[in-house]
C-alpha cells in the first residue's frame, strides 16, 4: 500500500518559471511532511518541511503547501534554476508519541529538469 | 558532504552470500537510520538505532539485521542474499529524534548476481 504517492515521474520546466511538484498521501495520521532533493550518486538532502498544523511554509525560493482535507501537498520553486534539476522526494512521518520522527514514508520521487 | 560515511560504495556478490554494510554517522549524531531504495522505488525505512539501542523497525526482512556500536557507527548485515535484494542502501543520521530532518550518506549499491 503506497501511503505517499508522487504521480508525476518527471517534470520539465524552463529556467525562471515556476516548478510545482505534487504529492498525495492516504494516512491521515501523518504529522510532519518533508521534501528531500537528490542528485545522482549522492544521498538525499533535506529541503523543506511542514507540520500538519500549518498550511504553508516558505524558505527562500521554496514553498510547501499542505491541504489536509485533500491529503495533498505541493512544493513550489520560484524561480526555477538549472541547478534545481534533481529528483525530489516527498516524505511523511507519524510524529512523536512513541514512534520515530525519522521513520519516514517516501514517495517514489519526481525527476525535475530545469532547462536554461 | 553530509558528514555521513558509508562503505563500501559498490558491492557485487552472488545469491546466498552474506554482506555487511557500514555507516559512520555525523559527529555527535546519536540516531542512525537504514533505508533501502530498490529500482524505481522510493526509499523504504528498514530500522533505526538510537545510542546503541533499537528504536524503530520497518519492514526489515528476517535475513537482515543491524546494530549500533559504542562508537555510534552502525552495520547492516544482509544474509542469504537473493536477486531482489539488489538495491541502494542508505544510512542516515540525526542528532536527536526530531522532525525527520535526516542527513543521508551517499549509499551503498548492492548488486546480487
């Protein structure tokens, strides 16, 4: 059962435009959502996160939106740059309360290509 | 550079064999996590250790085991290997069990022939 889904395997965007990566989840108990970025031959690196009590979190060019009623989150990158070309993973955890924050459930990833 | 070191980077072995993957966490990090990424799949959580003790477990096969040593490095042991065990194995670490912001190593690519 895929509890976190990224339905778009790939996304191609022109430099300077907005990139929107989407993620859907099924488990309403998820408490924290994160985005990780991965370059080839490297491990994933943390990008941005959002708590379930918020609907938006912004960090520079990156903004994550959370719609709990729709069980949907999205990552917006504005403006997109060629260096943003990577695989982006959406992840979620159940938070504290006896379980582990580091026990993340990942989506399959979306390959973002930003063309100059 | 995340500060998390994994060895070996690549490993090729045969079915039925046993291998050990090693991870050194970032200096000061007490938690170590192991994840498996199979072809075209997202990362799957295997197991977490915190300061030497098992903290959380995912869908880790009985043929797999892990431990964290007093110096906080960790090893993932994979035995009776099958073709389907071919994957990238990532180790990650964090200072405490916080929000899920993990620091990942570059991974160990295991190929079972």
